[in-house]
C-alpha cells in the first residue's frame, strides 16, 4: 500500500475498531492520498492500527459497499476506479440531492448562516492554491445545505460529493479556474439571502452543469496531451 498519513484517532475518541479503520481509509481515498488502483494490504493496515486483520477485513467490506474499494480474485482489495461516465452520472445525482436540500434549507436560513457562507467565499477568493479550492468549494456548498435539517439527505450528499471530488478536484479547478465558479457561488448565495427559492435552485443546477462541462473539457484536453 502506498505510504499515507493514516493514523489512529486521538485518545478518548470512542468507536469500534472496524469503524476507525474504515473512516481513516475513507478519508485517505477521498482526499487523494490513496489513488485509484492502489492495493490495500490487510496485514499492513492492521500493523498501522495495532489490530488484527479481522476488523480491517470488515472495514474494507464496508468501503466496498460504498463503492470505494473493489475486491479482486488474486490481488485482494484495491481502491476503486471511477470512469468518466461514472462521474457524470454522480453529477446527475448531485443535482437531485443538492437542489432538494437547498430548497428545504432556504426557508430555515438565519442571517448567521448567510454570513458564515459569505466568510467562506471571502477566504475562497483570497486562496491562491488551486489544490485547496475543492475543499473550500465543498465547505461552501455544505454550509448552504446544513439548514435543511435532514441528516440522511445530508449524509447522502456528503457521500456522493466525496466520490465526485476525488475524480474532479484538481481537473475541474485547473480547467474552470476560480472566477466563474465564484461568480456563480455569490449569485446562489444572494438568491438564498433574498429567500428566492426557485432562483437559487435554478442557479445551483446550472452551477453543477457547468462543473460537468468543465470536467468533460479537462478530460478531453488531457487526452490530447497524452
């Protein structure tokens, strides 16, 4: 397995060992530390966590059910690949989940929610490192959806976004830049602040569609260079 920063949680954090291993591996996959195709050796992971292979095997099974890990007959567990078609379908799912969450959230938004989102955008505007834009983009979007108060819906959004993000993070950032996405973010937030639900939802759907176009363009350009 490629070297990563996988570590056991701080003392006092209570959870079962399979959950701890699963959460650490999930985070490493979603943030790109464990790239698609990397072999996940159970003995190596067990040694890092100071545990047996049994909870590691259970953690890998849980990640397989999420689509993050694939088991192969002779190579064991590996980080799953996502095709372009897979990601485009996940972006369709983004539209359905996130537009619904935003519609529910707007009526519950307080001024503090708007100000928090504005602060995220201000920091995003000032961030020069393209590698951090994906993280800040998600922080903004999740701030918009949080007031919907639907825990299961938010969990689905988080999981779906994680799959998309590990494929698109740098490709889309470099293809789209920051100016256009940020203009769209500000427009969505302005509609939210004005309680213009239909406008905000329409702008969000258009924003995700632009992400789709940027992704396809990035892949097309990469293939030309290769």
